[in-house]
C-alpha cells in the first residue's frame, strides 16, 4: 500500500482511523521527511523521519490540526537546517521540543534589540510595544512561533477596530519575527508578510490663519508656552522637543542638531530668530548643570507628557481637533503658503522618503532656513504679532 499523499488540510481531515491496535503512517509527497501517524482513535501526529549520522531518527513535531500542514513543513525545513549545521539527533529533538513562544521572543527582542546607533529601545518605545501587544495580541504570547499562521494574524488584525492600532500590531509582530530570523532564533517565514495595512485617511489638520491669534494668546497663558512655541517654530517632533539638550544647540549658528530622530537619522534644524530668543532666555534662567531645555522630575530627566497643558490651551483658545503633532504640520503648511518646494519642506521637517532622500542630501541649510523664517514670520503676523522677532510676553505660572 502506497501511503504517499499530498498533505492538505482537507486530505488529512478525511483520513480514516487506523485498524484497532495499530497505527498507519502517511508520507508527504511535497516534503519527503514529513510523516503523519494516524491511530485507531483518529489521533493524527506529525513527525520528521530521516537519517542523522547514519541512524534513522524520528522527531515528533506536533498534532494535527493544532499544527497545520504549512507549519509542519516549515518545522521540517528548520530542523533540516539544524542538521545541515551538524546538530546531532538529541539536539534536533531539543530544537523541536524547545521551540520558543512569541512571548519569549518578544522579551528577547525588548532586552537585546539595538537601533542603527547601537542604542537599546527607549523606555517609551518598550512601554508602547508592551501596551499594544498586551491589549490586542496577548493571546499570541504563549503560542509557539510555528503556530502563528498568516490566517490567524489576518483574523487578529481584522478584529482590531482602530486602523492605526491594527497597523501598529502588525508592525510590531512583523518586527519581532524579523528580529527572530536575523538572530537565528527561527527560520520560519514571517507570517505577517502577507498582511495589508488598514487604510487610514490622511490627516491634514493645521492651524488656520483665523485660529492663530487665539492660539498664541492661549499659549501665552500656559506654563509650557516655550515648549509649544518651539514646537511650531522648529517643526520638530514632540519627542525631540521634549528631549532637547543644551549641548545640541549652537546658538551662534542658530541651529539645533538632533542626534537621532524617529526615522533613525540625525537632523539639523535651523532656528528662526523667535526660537533663538526663547532659548537665550531659558538659558539665562536655567539651573546650572541642567542637561535638558525642558527638565523634568521623572526617570528621563526631561518633560514627558504635555497633554494636560495642551488641553488647557485648546480650551482657552476655543480650538478643537488639534494635536501637538499638528504644530509640526502647521509649520510645513505655512512654508507651502510661502512658496517653499516639497524638497525644502521635507528637509526642514526631517522627512525620509525614497524619492526625495537624494534631493535632500544635496540641499544646504540656507534655503531651508529662509523658508522656515519666512513661514514663522508669516504665522506671527497672522497671529497679530507684527514684528518678525517679537516674542509673545509670557506670564510664567510655573517653571516648565
């Protein structure tokens, strides 16, 4: 009797139980070393059978249908790779038995992943990754990697109602699997590779000319006025402004050199006169030895969460649906109003695109500075502040 068949889910489900007291072994026509044993009670178990160091060895992989055909084939490929590297039968069986769970690999990733500069993941990134996985993908933590199929991830991805959160779940899982492959933890293909991101409508919110007077007036009353003003004057990401260091600011050249941005690259930010004036004042008021422009009492040593102050500004200004990140977008929109090219805007905001990267590399800072200064001057004029370098009088309620 030829028991060599093409393993498919439907075909294996239709296999009859073995005669009482016996077991029937089927061989996969696609993956020669893969076998399926069927008992008289219809139990079905995958094995890998091949010669290792001259001895015929059988390695148990998992039970069907808990382990799918695709997973079993991938496991055989992984074990064959271990054998090719000289692993002995005991090591091969250990690899099959001790396959890590997603949760174990995730923790390894959190502890050992390094960015391009050799730095570990930031505390904020670790916290965000843990929250996303715990909220939306906790069920994966105890699963062996080989049991996480594309079909399962599609259902998980579909079940997350927020498109942004769903895409973030996909991105983190994909990153962890890629890390596991790069570190030699697994040879399994990335099951999230076939997932498509959910569509997120582009956000085009920025401060309108009619909103600027109210916005600047409300900011003037905020204890974090300098923070919000530097956000709109530099167009930098919130996290970079929060972690702005005095050592990275060259007041003589009026530039701020950010060591590392979100896209993994450093950025040189031209500082318009209004920003320079704010920094000069804060420098004179700073406590000796402070490393950050906006120091804070927490572990980071700098300001962490401006949400409470931002909410107060919006309420006072009567402005809705505006985020701190929209200050960055506001600068870009006002640069466009002043006729700046997309390349100049991208350079000033530190954007990274495949099409424009080469163009940005050829730009010097002068046209970027001119565009930023023109845009910030126009914003202040629209906000009722006529002199280009005039700074909003701040009634300081508390140290920022």
